[in-house]
C-alpha cells in the first residue's frame, strides 16, 4: 500500500475534494490519503508544477501524487502517469504540471492513462471532473496495487511531455540574475529560481548588504539595498532581507510582512530579479 497525495486548485468550499477521497476509498478503504494543497491559484499550472517539486523529495519512494490543475479538462490534452527518477509516481494532465519535476528531478518513464480500464465506472458521460473520474481513480488503483505502472496504459516517449517555458538563472559579472518563480503564499515572500550555489559565486556572504533590482518586463518595480541574512531574526520587524529558502534558492522577504503585497509584485518569467554586492554610496 503506497501513500496517496492529492493536490488541486479546487479549494475546500464544496464537495469536489471529498468526492475524490470517496472514489479512492471505494477502490481500497485501507488507503492512506494525504493533501499536498487544494489552494493552488485557479488554473495556475505553473504554481502546481512548483508545489510538486517543493514537496515530492520528502516523501517515500513509490508515493503516488495526484495533481489536478486542469483548465483544459475535456480537451485533447493527455492524461498521464509518470515515474520520476527519485522513485515517485505523479498522476496528472499533461499540460505543463510536470515542468519543474522534469527539470529538477527527472522522469524515468511515462504512460498515458487508458480510460477504458482506468476510469470510474458509470462516469463515461462526464467530461468536466477528470480529477474524480480519472485521476483519483487511477491514483488509488496504483497506490493500492490493483494495477502496476504498466497497467496504467501505453508507454509514452518522455521527451513528448509538455513543459512550460523556463528562464534559466545566470551570472552577469558579479550579479546573480533570475526570475521570481512563485510566492511563499501565506507570508508574501518572493521565491526566485537563483540557486544558492550560483548566488555564492558573486562573493556575497551572510551579513553583507546586497543591491536588489526587480523588473516586470522593462519596468523597474523595486530597487533597494537589503541584508543577506540567515534568518528573519537577523533583521528588524518590517525590514526587508534576502535569504536562502527551503528549496536552497534565494528568496526576498519582509520580516513579519508581505513583500509581494507591499510592492505589488507577481510571479512568472516576466518578473526578473538582479542581486549583486552593494559597493557603498
């Protein structure tokens, strides 16, 4: 019996997530079902991709993740199950949800879900709730051992999986440059795609002041000098800081405040950040 972990953009204000639970328990009432999150921003495939890579490394091998952020439900987009190189399974629409997993973990094998076999019985005329009828059902069958990976459906070429565009971080002289990938939603911190190992090549050390520039396309939204700190306790309440987040990348925050809300900053490839040593006035 493998752990089964659900992620959606459904929220918890209606019965959608509960219906997925019910389908899984009908497959096997002994399943252990857990929630990654159901608060993905509606339709935000990029965010779903990021939350997967934020989480999957900390679960045991053979854990089955079901991720349903599916604005193309009912279209020709494929329904897939992949096995990652770290030994996890992900059941999801092939719409870019696997972008960060492909890049940072790797996909060992992929299969398209055969809905003639792996679809909730008597649900064939429903085309808008594949989270319940296809993904929860298939994930539960895989997690409980009713089917093995080969029983999902026909094999797919891993290179055919859909990936969203990514802007890679880079060094520009002594500056580390990247994008703001996602927010630490509850606290409003900015999580960049600049890895700590790259950032340290600038010569910046904990306790140094750094120059931060944030742009949205060509518009400068924020420019200031802040501290590169080990933790929030190193600065005063209300003061901004740069730090290394739980994914070993650079992040920007306000101690006990929301940086994103304070400066109206969003996420995605159009939000660029440049961090460099502060040389003094």
